[in-house]
C-alpha cells in the first residue's frame, strides 16, 4: 500500500527524497482515519441501535448494563483491532504497533469486565437477599484480581515475556505484596465472616461507640462499612474491626415488632401510707382500680379473721396502700393503652428504695420500632404518670431547687416565724 502511494506521488512530480516520508505520513493518516471512522460507526450507530432496542425491551437488566457503559466501552476495541491488523504495513515498527494494540485491547477488556461486575452488582441489589448477603466486597476483590492479571498481561506483551515467567518472579516479592494488600486481605476475610455469620446487613441499625457510629448501615464494601448516623453524618468503619471488636445490632428489635420502654419514676417515701375508707372510696371512682380494691378488701377481711391478726394489732392485718393501688392502676392502664405490643412484657415493678425515694419502673414494649412512634408512646406514658400520681396522694421525689430554698428563706423571714417552723 505504501509503495502504491509512493509510486503515485512520483508520478505527480514529487522527488524520491520526499515521496517516501510523505507516503508513510499519508498511510498513517489513513490508518488513523480508519480507526476514527470505525470507532464512530460502532459507537454512534451500532450502540444507538442497541440502546433503542434495549430501552424498548421489558427486561431491566440490559438497561443496567447500558447505564454502566458496557457497550460503550466495548466499542473502544474497534480502533485497537484495526491498528493491530494494519501493523504489517510498517515492517520496521510492526512489532511495537502490535504490542501497543494488544495492550490497549487488554486494558479495554479490563474496563469491560469492571462494567460487567458493576452491572451484576446492581442487578443483585434488586433482590431481597442483597440486604442479607451483600457482594460488593467480593466484587471489589475480583476487580483487584482482574487488575493484577491485566497488569501482568500488559507488561508481558510490552517486554515480550511469558506471563508465567513474570508470575514466578513476583513470588520473590510476595512479602511486599502481602504488606501492600494487607487491608484488602483483611477486608476480604472479614467480609466473608460478616456474610456467613449474618452479623450485619445493609439497613441494620448498629452502635459502635469506639468509632462514634450510631445509625443505619448504608453500604458494605471490601475495606469499610459505611454508617449514616442519626445526625446525618457518615462514619466509615474498617470491615475487619466489625469482626474483631464488639458492636450492637438493633436488627433483632426491629424484627421482633416491639421496642422496649424502660422508665423509672421516684416516689417520695413520706407520701406512702395505708388507705383510709375515705381514700378507698375516692380511688374506686378512678379507672382500672375498682376490681383491685375489691380483691384486696376481700383478702384483708380473710386475713383479719385469722387468730393472730386481730384488730388489736393496729394495722388490722393486711391493709391496702396507696402505692399498691397506683401500681395496679398503672398495670391496667398500660394493658389498655394503644400503641403497645401486648404480645410482649407489660409490667409495673417496684425496685429497692434509694436515697431518692422508691423507684417505680415502667417496663413495656411499643408496637412501633420507629423513633417517632416509640418516643410518642413513651412520652404519653410518662406524662400520664406525672399527672395522675397526686390523685393517689403520692409525690414525685425531686431535688430541691433554688426556688425551694428561696421560698424556705422567705417563710423564715416572716414576722413571728422561724426556719425551724
């Protein structure tokens, strides 16, 4: 071909010294033009035709591969193939042209594999199992392996050596390679352990105080677990630390359908007392207390008839206390409160007295595991407790404030009164 162009140039009047380099330049331009035209044909025409067909198809998988530029990157193979086929035109540099073309083909093939893996990951995420068994870390390891293979192939092409000879030489540097890829190896092993043991999934709420992580897992990769905290900040946790360090996973709470409410109020011990008949008559008018009082009166009457529990003892055997009625009231209140999971524990319990008074603990589970619904039910319970306690002649313990001290001092400064009053 070059000889034909050279002969044509001599015929139109170019000298021999100019005809040869000009013929080579023209041939280079023709090859470059052929590469560009072939690339445009494949990328502009064929890819567009394929894209129209893909968008009309009902399947969504091919759309994903189109968005991941799988076909666009495949079009880049065309210029390299033409360059490789046209290398014999330049015998002096044929070998290097073919080596560069093959290296380009290897690099483009690697990019095509990357697009294929990215597309497969996106397709996998459409399945429910992807939340339990994420594969992004595994695909990242495959990318590293394919990148290493492509690098070895390209180097072997450029230096004209067998890839196996290069691999045998790399064995000498295995210790260095292990050091370089230490995090990748640890992350890969940790990713397998996390997946096999089902320790964490995308969407799980986890807490890991060591890394100030408290939020939902939004991504699991080869090296990191990405957590979006409740304040919308992002915390990156190394994957291998999820295996070596402890963390709390709230998945069990969400799957159970109930979130625990555990709140304590402290009752002033000085306000606890036996109920008089007037108090019992007043308490019987409250919701949820009539049956309890009736049952306790029956028990007290039966207990009072025992020989060793006569009226002379002063407390008349088993008497009813206002704190007991309050606990019974709150138990019935919780059992009838909408928003609680009645298939789980609902309990009002009394704990050991402290210097702050008698602790009464509300222990139950909300039906909503979401923060807003959970906090709403919890606040409703505590609001009701604080509002209803005075009706049982009970008082909430509260440390004295500055206003309390000022009121005491003001009372002491009144004429005819002292602080001891």
